[in-house]
C-alpha cells in the first residue's frame, strides 16, 4: 500500500509538471468536445495573425476587392478573372483559410449577378456602391481610416484543435470596439476563416436607404 501511495504521488507530480511546461488546459467547449490546447501560445499566435492581416491589407501586396467593369462610369459587373488573381494573392499571403477565400469569391460573384440582373440601383463608380460590401468602410478593419496594429486584444469565445471563434477588440478614439472573426488551422498554422466585414449575408444587401 505504501508503494502504491508513493507511486501515485510521483505520478501526480509528473502530470502537474507536464501541464505547467506545456501551459495547456483542458476544457469542454461550446462545440461539445473536451480538448487540450496551449491557451496562451494559441492566443498570441492568433493576435499576431490579426496584426499581420492589418499590415498586409494596407500594403502594396493587398488586393483590389472590387475589380469593376464599367461603361460610361456605371458599374456593369466585376472582372472575375481578376477576382481569381486576388485569390492567388490571398493564398500567397499565408494569412487566409480556404473558407475565407471561397467566401470572398462568392460575395463578388453574387454582387456581379445582382448588378447584371438590375437588383441594385445603377452604381456610378465615382460614388459609393449601392450595396453593403466595402461601402464607405474598410472591411478588413471595419473602419474608415487606415488600419493600425496597436491596441489590439483577442478574446477567445470558442476554441477547439482546428478552429475557433473569437473577438478582435480594438481601441479606437471612442473606446474599445469588438469585431467577430474565426480562425482555422491549415498546414499546422492558424489562418483567418471569417471576418465580420466580409460577412456574406450582410455584404450582398442593398445599401441602407436605397
């Protein structure tokens, strides 16, 4: 009995030591699955991912979200070949999951169809779009100014081994604002799978007041 008691004590110490070294935690998430992940390590990696995304979106490597095809200053659709080139740039950045890229293409394809079906009012390309997507706002940061990397905090809502739902908390002039986003692990790396500014259902709606 003394042997087994001593063995149990040693075993407990080893387990605690392993948990401390890995800084991991086991939790039952809203996905209904008990998991173990390195909370702080993943959180830091995901926060860095958001910062890299903001930096990339404001760089020359970013994309023209809406490659317009126009006639007499009126948008008559979008250049889908250029959209495909945008997808290659998104992939090359290493920041975006397949889900994000597929959703972006779907947004532009749907807007292209609605424009050609005259479901929106005519859009003079020198004015604001007649739909929600990228309408007087930068969808990468849901802001009108250039995005900044400072004053960003990440809050994990739900997390499992290969995906997570989070809030990106950003301190603006009027205080902290929250933006929803999701991540997915691809090629053993966290990548953005959803940004609130690229929400499909909201993006394809008519602009307010039209």
